[in-house]
């Protein structure tokens, strides 16, 4: 470069730092207006990119149809040479020739439109979202493709496989407490930026709360909200979450009070939900334990001795407390025979009372004698 020639700054003439933060009316909520303008610009960028993709798709379709029509035309021309011409084949030949001409014209038109699109793209001003790219980034900001909606069973299986494969990495991310550390870790492990990681972090929170590790639970809950905010941002701009996490960290580090308040509000809601789920799980575990204990207590007749004991008359309960057989017999004798028989059977079925074989035989004989006496009286 000659000494007389200066730097050519014309290449930067079309750089445009967005008007998101232009001077605004003092009566307008400025932060809200900034966000609205930024969102509007992102939507325009997405629409422009979508237009280019549609042009490419239409051109491909047109070329495919043209190839099919040319193949049909070649076949008709060959048949017309081999056989005598007839009106029907001649009419079809003319139709296909007209279709080929039209498709060639359409393909040329689409190519011209794509060239015009590329010229427009080069003239687009740069802004804060396009002015620089991370050199080491593996992430690409693209319009998220439409995917087939998964069934609940497929989601459960996908979550299970993912968590088993990346359990160690997910747990490590959950323990990070600095913005820069979290961003660096996601840059090294972009596959973690997904809904499965967010769900797994919430499950870890519940387990920690059950183990009464409350401080650790709050730390992991913070990271779960970080992941959820990244996913929400990606959903808002219809982009792949792996291409949005740097944008989130850039925003949260310099966020205004309303944005930080919203973040901490969601964090508190999550922590409360985690505590509630932990309590519910512990209550269910206690119920299951009680049911297991009850199953173990069941007597030979399938009755729970605790439940049977609580249903007995007070004087019979006292005889069991004191382990006094005479007191038990006296208490039974004061009852109506049918009621006494009912309570005695329940005591035996629950294992509260274990008669020996002799007592059982005597009992049967007494029942038979009692039956004979009743018959004689009749």
C-alpha cells in the first residue's frame, strides 16, 4: 500500500448497529421498547431466511418436474419414430413439449429470484446479532425444522437413554455457580442444551431435597432455571437451543432489574415445587412402608393384629396388655355368645390369640354340645 493512500473505510459503510436503543420518548418504558424492537428485528431476519429457503425448495421441485417431463418427451419422440403417428399421441407430444417449455421458463425465473435474493442479502446492514461470530463455536443459528411430535412413551424412553448416557455431565453442570463457567461448559458440551437436561436437573433437585441437602438443591435448581430460560429463548426466536445459550448468558450478565426479577421469581417457584414434590414422595414412601409392615403383621387368617386389637372391648384389650388368660376368659364370658365368638375368631385369625390343639378340640366339642342342648330344647 502506498504511503499516500489511507485505509478504505467504505467496506464498513453499511454496518448498522440496530436502533434498539435509539433515543425514545421519556414517557415510554424504554427497556420494554428495546426488547420489542430487538424481537421485531429477529423476526424479520427469520422471515428473510425463510424466503431464501422457500426459493431454493421451489427451484428444486421445478428442476425435478422438468427432468421428469424431459424423460417423458424423449420417450414419446422415440415411440413416434417407431410407430405410425396418430392424433392421440401427437396431442400428448405437443402437451409435454409445452410443459417442458413452461418448466424451463419457471426454473430460469426461480434462478433469477435467487440471484436477486443473494444480492439483497449482501446489501443487508450488519447488526448486533450478525456483526460477529464465535470462532470456536460449533453452534449454528438456524430456523428450527419442523419435527414429528413424539408420543409420551417415546419421550420417556428418550429421556431415560439421554440421562443414562450423560448423567455425569448433567450433574457437573448442576453444580456450577458462575455464569462464565456454565457458558464454557455448555460450549464444550452443546448436546446438554435440551429439555432432557432441564428435566434431569429437576429430578436431582427432588432427590437432594429428600436427602435434606437443601443448599445443594437450591444450587441445582438455579441451573435448571438457566437451562429453561435458554429453551424459552430458543422457542421465542424459533431457533435451535444450542445456538441460543451464548445469547442468554450475554443477556443475563447485563440484564436489567425486571429480567433478573423474573429469573429469580421462576427460581423461587421451582424450589417450592421441588419441596412439594419431595414431601409427596416421602409421604408415599411412608405409606408404602406402612403397607409392607402391615403385610408382615398379618395373622394366619389374613387380619392385621393392630386393627383387630383396636376393635376389641376395653376389658379384653386390658387382658391382652397384662397377658392374663383368666381375665380374658372372664371378659369373654360377659359378652353375648355370638359376639364373643366373633371377637375370638378375629383374635385367632390375626394371631393375637394362638390356641393350642387341645384348646381348639375342646372348643369344637363345646360348640357341638351347645348345639345338642339347643336341639333338645327345641
